[in-house]
């Protein structure tokens, strides 16, 4: 395992981050603890969760993932050994996040309620990286980095106000650093602008989707990541499992997310099958596991701080971590780029 700076925070985090959104749905508490134990054995010290999780989001299970991470840290007495990241939801019509049943938004009252609930479930008195899960304002799509721009409008809390609330949390010692997720280039630079102008917390990272079938981050955000030290925390680097090849030919493996939940439309767009087949075939031609090639590619980008991996089985987790041993040579990268030019970002 190797480690990289988390923005300008002074912290270093492992190049792979353990994502936990299956804990409490596809994985039991004991399975979640086993994954966390193994990840720590392999040198992963970065753990990502959210008040939303597990996935798919439901009122009955909301917050269960944080609770499982919390019981693990309490049992192992290792809070100081991990960099813990969680998230507050952005604007949503869902009403089960807040005690008064109001739809979610990034108001001061809601953020303060959210962080206190997360701290309680996680059984800790501070969060290392507190991320805004998605923007409070209306955006063209959830990923906020689309290839087709559709003007949107709606209510929103100004970014400056949101950042001021985060400053309160930092001053109170509940949060050490602030991050973004599913954010655009404009949004990221606006957060940075207000931080610099008013002495507010500087965002340290940007957790966006990034994979072989979604390289939209490279269009504008990559330069921001490098020049402003707001590194990418790449989520869905396997395109929700499609880049493993396990769904090729219409296969539906037992226990797989596509088999259990009808939620993968983001990776079932008209151009997706041809692109996915091409990348899977390239990996096999090169003698590589398709999943490991996809993860190694994401980890090898100069703008990437950490790649978020998730698994439902220990075998998957072990293989994912072993991806760091795969080298993306210039020759292999040229072949990857050739496919990208033919099948550009089919899954933004």
C-alpha cells in the first residue's frame, strides 16, 4: 500500500479507500467487520461511509452502515488509526433523514442535526473528512458532471452559507476537514473562492464517479484537482461491477447488485455495452483481470488521491486490493485511450 496527501490537510491516506455502502444490506455486521479488519491488514487506513447508506437507500436501513463502522472502531479501539470520511445528504425529497420529517436540504439546522447523528452512530467525537454528498442546488444530473448540459433551477442554499456551517463544525472539533462529492467544476471553484476570501474551511477532496466508461472528470476537474490540491476520491471505478465482466452476455450472477436491485441504469446507457465489452476484452488480451485493470487505471491518474473500492465477498476485496500490483504501461494506456476515443464516456 502507498499513501497520498489528502489535499492540503497534512493528512496522508491510502491509495485505496474502503467503501462501505453494502454494510447493512448486502453485507451483515460481522461481514462488514471482517472486511474492515482485512483492509486494515493490507494497509488501508481510509474508510468512506455516509448517513445515506446502505444502498439502496431506505428509511428502514438508513444510517445502518455508519452504525456498523462505529461498532467496529469501538471493538477494535482503533479510531486514531483510521481516516474516517462520511457524508451529509444534499437536497432530496426523501423525508426520513430528519426528525421533523422535512425533505433534506443543506440548511444550517439540518447539517447540525446530520453531523450529530453521524457522530453518535459512528461512536466517535470527530469526523476526519465530512463531505457534501451531492449539491444542494439543482444540477443536470446526480453526478453533476454530465456530457449533455440541461439547464436546471430550484431552491438552494448559497455555497457560502453551507461553508460557514462547516466552519462551525470545524471550530467545534466535530469535523477536521471538508470535502465535496458529485460536484461540478463551477461548484468546486466556488467553494474554493469563498474559503479563500473569507477564511472558511478549504475543501480537501472531490468524490466523483470515475472509471474507464466515465472519464468526464478529466474535462475540467482534473486540472482543478492538480492545481488546487483537491484530489479525486474515485467512486464506482468498476462501473457498479460492469467492468469486472461478470455481466457480459446478459449474465446475472446470484447475489450481484444488478441481480438484486434495479438501480444500475447509469451503466446501462445505449453506448455502454460496446465500451464495457471492449475494455474487458483488452484486459483479457493483456492477461489481466478486468476488474484489476480498471482499478489500476483509476489509481494511476495523477489527479487521483484514492480509489474507493467496495465488495460483497472477501475474495472480491482481496482481488481489488491486489489491483495495486498491476502496472498501466504506456502501451496499455495507449490501447485504453484508443477505446476511449471510440466509446467516449458512455456512462457519465
